């Protein structure tokens, strides 16, 4: 995984090309739930 991806994941929910599974892996639970919902 590239550093840019990690940076984008940590910066918040702005991840248009991210699949829910990936978001679950990288983001904290609160952000993950927000992303999926």
C-alpha cells in the first residue's frame, strides 16, 4: 500500500475509490461506520 493511500484514509471519509472492506481495514470504527452508511 502506498503512503498516499494511507494519508487519504487517515484524513477522513474522502475516499471515492475505496471499497468498504478497505475502509474497514484502514479507518477507525467510527469513520468506517460513517463511510458504509
